[in-house]
């Protein structure tokens, strides 16, 4: 398998499909799909993907499905033979990976075809079949880890170093590292079987999206429903009165369900804590980060570095107040763009700008990007029934990555294009170098590839802006991404750690208690006690709106990714060929080492303060530029007024 970076609960089929959604910079809500357009500008860039590269037809998919299902049934023959010899172990793991590769390819096709039109029952049935096949594969190979853990670990370590097992060495090292935390096969199977019953994510989603009777507001002469999608749309309205009303209506409704959301999250946190104890981890955080071999020091360093640099966030909030022209910034003022831009972009321009911005990554990257974006591998425009959002699917190891978008002709659409093809070229680099066994890379490095591209793009746009207003617009885009992807995700990470620590210490987590805990963190980040941002008490329920809190220490990786991505983008733009080589090498290593170690080898140790300090320096440089332009404009306005 290749790219796996899934926002939200990662079910087996989605893992196998390798779906890598684009990073949500400002928020974690589920927005509604963009309205489909019946016509789009003529384009030289392919705007439809060609799934025949995966299977020539649905009939061909079904034939491969039947064959793969039979092969899954045959995998049980290796059970009890893994410890016979290095050769027998290699034979078993090779066979399992070969079937796994087929399951992944089947899942990719089913997912992509299904997302073209969610209303098509035939494609949804095919997706369900792929989901069940993925589950069947997981059940059929469930013996592998327990049998390897049961082996003499010194012998397994000696085998892992042998040439016949070289492509599986990282997997075997991972098994040995997790061995002290792996329970018996019967116990692990029982816990896995209880998983669906214990998880609260689906209940959270139903309560948030289906059960709540959302309020309606009169906006622009029409009754607008302020649900998840309505809130996301109208909270950035240029009319401050509208924003205030939207915030009041939305968060007041959430406050009515404080107890229910509190109970759901309390049960989830308690499940994480109990699971960690059962598996002999010191904390739920350690258990969560151990799965990808990430030191807990990374998590703690992120939170420490953010708290040590809140003055930079506060400086940005003051700049936001200045640019919005408000004396007192309120929490409902954090989403409107700092500068309005009516500039429109075509998909051809998005492709051209992405290629130009990423030229510092070198000739080979440019060649791969030209091929990928010039081929029918991207489904570009919104359409009736099409899945909303954007993602990259890269698990079809023997084929190529695919990208789904819902391209709108604004800068965000261009940035999303660069982001998703950052994932895509990452996948191509991995597949060039890595065998299937080590082609699966974690989100810890996946989002670095995409945010590096976004960073290169926005820097290119700032540098080539033709007017002060255009430059301010792109500076604003960069600053807001840093607020939303670095500070906001770190804020979530700090809250998530706090509620897990409370549960570990035996403290009950009611909805009211979580609201109070979140309020303290929110006030600290936004400088409420210093008068920087005014936050209404009802806004403190925001924790109840974030689905990521049900996914066990997930969001911190967005903040670490943009930190590493900025480090690479800045140095590569400066012509640092050593950093460029190290960066591309880290991407091409895929899952050959842990994501933390790969980035550390490339020069970014996220368990130290240095990369976070570099990110803050960049953010302050952006604000310096913005203030110089604003000061110059103010001086010009004064001079003009005096001359009248």
C-alpha cells in the first residue's frame, strides 16, 4: 500500500484505498459539497480521471475480486509455519503482501468509482463489497503478529537482518517493538471485536449532523439553516453583524447538548485510557504515538513551543483587527479573509502555478508533476452526487495516484490542487524506490509533502503579486494557514492531552468540565485576559464540534507537518541543494523508517524547539511585510487628505 493519511476514523477499506484527504487548514467541520456547474472553461488540462488504468471495466474488477477472494482463503496455510525458517517466513509475508496489494487496488477502484456519484447504487454496492473484502483480509491474516510475537525475539531479530527478509525488516522491527504491548491472540481478537461497539464516532456524527434541529437565520433576505455547512459558509461573511448572529445561533444550539457531547467524549477518552493500560503503556498518548513509532517528546515539544510563542499568535490577532478595521477583535472575527480578492483561476492556471512554484524542487520532481497533472488522473470539477472535498488515493501500487477535487475558481482551489499533488508526487517518488512492503507512509510524513507544496505556492504568489493589495491577500492566506493549521491544531492537541490526563488521574469528564477546560485553553491562545480577543462564554462549547477528538491523538500531526513543510520550503527556495536532496530522499523512503526518523535524518527534529522557532520567524517576517505595506498605505492616505 502507499499513501495513507485519512482525516478521521480510519476503517480498513479506507486504509486499503489509500485515500489522503487534503488538510483542513481552518477547521475540522464537514462542509457541504460545492454547487455543481453545468459548464466549465475549455481546458488543456485533463479534468476527468480514467479508471481503466486500474481495471478495464466493472466486469474486469469483478473477475479480479473473485480471484482475490479465493486467494485470501488460501492465506491460512501459512499459520503455524512462520517460525520454521527465514525462508518460510519470507515466503509467507511475500504471499500476504501480494494479496494485500490486490485488495488495495480493488478498494481504490471501488472508492473512486463510488465517489463519482454517491447516488449510484451499483457503485456503492461495489464499494461495500470492497469493504467486506478488506475486512476478510484482515481476519485471514490476524494470526501473523501474534505468531511472530510468540517467537523467541532474539531469533526474530537475527532473522530480520537476513537478506531474504530485507524488504520486511521494518515490519519485523515494528512487530518486535510492539511485542511487550501485544496481548494474546484471543484477547486481541476480543478487543478488536468490541471496537465497533465501543467507538462513539458514529454516534457523534449522527448527533451533530442528523439529530439536532438547527436554527435558521434571515441572511441576505433568505432563510439560511445554520448547521455544520451553514456555519462554515456564513461565519466568514464580510458583514460583521451576520457573523455575530451566526456564532450566537450555532454555539447556543451546541450548548443545549453539552451533557450529551460530554458523555460521548468521556466514553471515548476512557476507552483510550483503558486500552493503553491493557496494552501496558504508561499513557494513552504513548499508546497512540507508538503505533507510528513517534516519541511522545514530539507531542510535548509542540505544545511547549506553541505556548512559548503565543506572543506571535497575539501579534497576528492584532494585525487581523487592524486589517479588518475593528477596535476590538471578537472570536467571530477570526474567519473572514484579511483582504478580499475577486481574482479567478482556471484549472490550467492552477496547474501552471503549481508547476512554477515547485520548480525549486528540481528537474525530476518537475518531470513527475508534468506527467501527473497532464494525464487523466484528476477528477477536477463538482458534479451532482460527487463526493465533496478533496483527496489523493495512492494505494494502487502498480498503477499511479488519483486525485479527487471539487475545484472552485478561487485561490483556495489552486492551493488545494498543489496540496493534493504534493501527496501524489510523494506517492510516485515512493513507488519509484520502495517495494510494496515499505511503500506505506504515515500521515506524519504525508502531510509534510502537501504542506511543503502549499508553502512554495503561497511564497511564489507573494513574490509575484503585482499590487500591494494582491500581496496583502496572499500574505493573509499564509498567515491564516499558520493560525489554522499550526496554532489551532496545537490548541486542540493541548486540550486532547488535558482531558486524557484528567481521565488517567480518575477525574470525571462531564460536558461542563470539558467546557471549562477548553475555555481556559481558548482564552490563553486568543489572549482573552489581555483584551486581544473577546470570547463569549457560549463559544467555549467549541470542543463539542471537533470530530478529531474521537480519533485518539491525531490532530497534532497537522501542526508538526506544517512546521516541517515550512522548514523545507524556506531552505529549498533559498537554493539549498543539500536540503532539497534530503527532503526528496525522505519522501522516497516511504515506510522504510518511522516518519519521525525520516524527517530527523533530513534535518528536522520535531522533538526539539528549533523547527518551531523557524516557523515563528517566518510568520513574523510575513507580518513585518504586511505592516510595512499598511503603514505605507496609511501614510499615502494621510498625504492625499492633506493635499485636498
